[in-house]
């Protein structure tokens, strides 16, 4: 009963904490309006508490109070606002903070569900799991003598994390190995590098791929450019495809590296705050090499801020698909009981005045996320770059040159859905026990082996 009572009053406490934090971190609201709103809110909270008490006491089955509040009442309230305001329970909030910091403590590998089991998708290069010899495709069967049969992938991932310097015992089943394999791995700090690749495409042309924007992104980028020798760069390919965004200040810092001092990078406008511009403080310091930015429909948020700024100032040519269109300022408020709230407080605009956010009115959240029309834009929202080129707002960043990746046919989609490529790769390495050289390319012999594998496993052509 004490646990239920704690859960019952969790929502009012969270709401009141949010109101208090709003006074410190959010926009100021006029006193009279705030008093009226507070009275209305107090009545609403009382009504909710009474309704929840009736449910908890009289529902036909026992009520999971935490689930009803954390997964039901609060998220559903936020769904009435926009697609991106979100509530984080304690585990989700901790994961968010880990993502923003760019590191955590564990063994360093991604895991995922496969056919009712939890499989290692990839150990991070140089991580404890990688050094121990754990491979992609390994099935985790036990962690610290605890069988994983009835555990979710999230629960197994939590077991693998722990204080730095502690050990975790992992038992895995591997393709081609008759007996289970046991690894004792020392946990360590796992850095989540947001700059995934940085190399020379050919002499003078550098390639840089940023997969997210966390607390170390701008430093990672500068370190990699320094390692390559930025003075020798004659052209840069900046790859922001599949980049979902992240921290605003890091997106601003990345754009700052390439723009001239004083140029606007982005601005945001909220209901109760004046327009706030972010400008380049350091400037490109003579960096004038041409840039091509690669984007697709999964490039969002901070990735769109960087792309829009470089495009509006004619600093880069944008190639790919129209980006996702997430231009909402998300202010994250820490709340009681180690929970958090990401609330939309303003909208982002590019230097030319383009609204980045795509329209989400009159459509379901499912359609918003999965049925995006790449050609949808407001024909009246036409802006100009510094040199007078036409660009469009109100629906992501439209590329200067459109390029859509080749579409899979029905058979290829079926193979991907059934994980045929991954399973063949798993079987291939179990059989050949080799690492691929950097210049590896598939040959006819490999295609024949893949063909035979598909036939053996019941695929029809």
C-alpha cells in the first residue's frame, strides 16, 4: 500500500515540480494569468487524483500505479501538444543523460532481439567486449549466472552496465561452436563517439560523418579535422544522413566552425520569449574550401540546423532528400523521483527565416513519423540565401540537388525483413574465421555461397 500511495501522488508532485522549475528555467508568465492557471490546475489535479483513486480501488484487476502514470496519464497528456514533447521515467531519463554526455560504464556493445533471443549486434571497436572477443551474432544466454530466457533486451543491457572496474560474466552461444563460450569482461567507460568516420576520399577531398550531436561532437570534429590536416582540405563531404540531432549548442558549434564571424546560425521564437539568434562567434578563420552536406529523410533537429545555416549562407551545397522537419526547441526539465520532461518551448528558424518544423496538424502521430511526404512544403514560404538562391521553409531542409537511394524490390525487402543478410554473414564468419581486409569486395564465389544459403534455408526465387 505505501508503494501505491507513493505512485498515486507522483503525478501532482511531478506537475508541481515542473511549475517550480518553469519559474527558474522557462519563460516568465504574467502574475495574474499565472494565478488563474494555478487555480485551474489545482482543481484538475484534484479531479485526476480522485479518478485515479477510484480506478486503483475498484478496477477488476490489480492496478500497476507506476505504469498507469508514467506510461499512461502523463504521456497521453503530452500527446495532445505535439509529437515531440515527452516524459521520461527514471530509466529513460538516465539513458537520455548518458546519450547527452556521450559516455556510460559497461562492456561496450549494442544488443538487439532476434527470434526471441538477445543477440550481439556489434561490439564497439576498442571496447572491453571487443577486446574480449565477443562478436556480432553471438547470442547472450547468461549474465552473471542469470539465465536470459525470460529477460527483455533492455533488462539484459542493464545487467551489462555497472561501475567502472567491476567484472561481468557473459555466456554466449556462437554459430559454429558446439559448446557455450564464457567471457569475463571488465567494465569501463564507454565513449559514444558522434563522429563515426573521418578520412580522405581522395587527395584533397575529406569525408566526415556525424551520427549525433552530444556534449563532445564539436571537439570530436575539430580533433578529426586536425588529424587529417585541415590545411590540406580542398573540399569536404559532411555526412549528416540518419543523424537525429541532439544538443543545440553542439550543432551551433559545428556550424560556427565553417561560417564567418557574426553570421546567424539559427534563431528560435517562443510564445513568451523574444526571438533569440545564435551567431558564429569564432568564424571559419579563413576556411573557405567548398562543402557538400549529405542529408536524407532521417536527418533531423540539430542536423537540420547545421544544414540550414550552411545552405542559407551559401557555404555548402546540400545533396540528398528533404530532411525530417523537426524544428522544435525541446527544453528538458528534471522532475521529482528521477524523472524528466522534454517540453516544446519554441520553434527554430534558419538564418533566412525558414521554419524547420514540419506541419503535424490534422494527422496522426503514425502518419507524422512514417508517412512523410518529401515533396510537401508551403509554396508561400519562399526565402532567399545570401546570394539570392531560392529555398523553401515549413517542412525540413530541401536539398539543392535531390538524390533518392535506390529502392529495394519485394524480394530484397523480404530478405531484409527475415534478417537473411545478417544471418548469412553470421554463418559465413563462423565458417571462415577471418577478418575482411579494408579493400574487400564481394565476388562471384560469395554470391554463389549466398544463393546456396538461401536455397538451403527455404527461400524461393
